[in-house]
C-alpha cells in the first residue's frame, strides 16, 4: 500500500541505472546515453537574513531562502557520436563509403593527411604526364551505377549518352554524375541518363610510375606515412593518391548552441533490495564539456553540466516544473 511506502524510514541509497535523453519538447522515444559514472543534481540557494536587533549579542530575526538554480552534472563514460556532439556543441555529418583521388607533395618521414579515414586499396603514382582517352564505351548503364573506367584518377571528364557515338549527346555533370577515382558515379536521380543507357566517356588520366607500398609508406587511419628512407620517393615529389574508405561520422565542434534536453534516470537502489528510484528532469540545458582528453592512460570520460530550467508545460498544484522523483 502507498501509505506503507510513505512511512518507510529505512532507506539507505546506492543507486545505479541507465540515463535516457531526448530533445526538450520532442515526442520521440528517449534514447540511452550509455554508461554514466556520476549523475548529480546540485542546488544553490539565495539566503537573505534579517538581524535581530532586539537583544544583546544579535542573532537572526527572520530568514528567507529561495532556490537560485539547480545544476545537473554528469560524467559520461561512453564517448559516442551523440554524446561527443552535445558535449562539444557540434554538428554531425554521416560520410558514406566511397573512393577519392588526391594530390600531395611528399616529405620523407611526413604524413599525407588524407581527406577521409582509414584508407584501403591505395594506389600512389608519381605522375609522368597524362593521356586522353576519347569516347570510351560503356553499355547498359543504369541510374546509380558506378561506371569503372579502364584507367583510374580521371580528369577533364565529359559524358555523352546515345545508342551510337554519332547519335550521342553531351550531358552536364550537374544533376547527372560525379567523378570518382575509379570512374563515373551516375546519380540515382540522374536527369539525362535513363536506365539501360550507353555512355561514351572522354577523360584524361595520369601516367607515371606506381609506387609500391613495401619500402615506401605505411597506411594509418589518419593518412599515409612516408618512410624516412623511402626507396622510390623523394622529398618534393608530386604524388597522386587514389584510395577507398568506409563510412564514418564527422563532428564539427562549436558550430551550434547548447542543447535543451529532457532526462530520465532509471535508478535501482542497490542498498535497498534493488528497488526503483526513477527521476525525471523535465528540461535542462547541457553545456560544453570542461575538458576533452585526447591522450590519457586511463578510461576517458566526458564531464558535462547544465542548468535545470522551468518546464512551462507542467501545471497543477504540487506539480514540479523542474524534476520529479518516484520510488517504492
């Protein structure tokens, strides 16, 4: 019975449990934020007192206490994309897998910092001129297809569409295709390339010497490290790099305002037979993390804090506009 819960005196507390969050005002389901090592609500009071001037020795005649603010503080152990973005006031972009072609000037012992992460199927070429291929034919091309050319790293690409070369018409790249290191990627909604088309592709490709990986460079997630004693590369060499990469996320820090979130803590009291203690924080800002450790010997974490704000949608006598605790 509820009256028994209200009368309970023995209530030591040692709580664990998941924390969920969603944007304030959202109707979507709250999502777990991961392992939270610490979750604290911290109250600050504004205390005003009036001196007792009626007796010797003084004292307090009257006192008024008002809550100035409530802080919510978290130490998050899971540095996932959502937590990192919120804690760095960042915006997130999902980068799909693809291929790339880039040019660099070599420095022995230096890094070629590629535009994408974790390169694979890498080809490094020391340019030695270019050759132009006129009207290379590719039949039965559908929207969304990747047309792999005979030669990689094409430039000066032009595409014609037609059953025969004489009847083919030139199509613009915009709205129809993009150029990749291995060929031409037809857009899924290409305006001028119907399914089953025959393409006639003219392009220029670099000719030169392919640099073997062994004895010359190492692959790193962040790019390509040229060896100090590379056998076939000298400082100042122009290098053409073609590679593939997988899907990844990019977080651009300090590009948005602090989020306002609704939190729910699904607490379980280990010191009281695992009984539930559920806390709803109706509306809170979340500020930028005080520090983001990039190199550390132990586990990393995100220390963030925010202010519990009034939720004007919570109305009624005895109904908190800030937070609510329920327990058995």
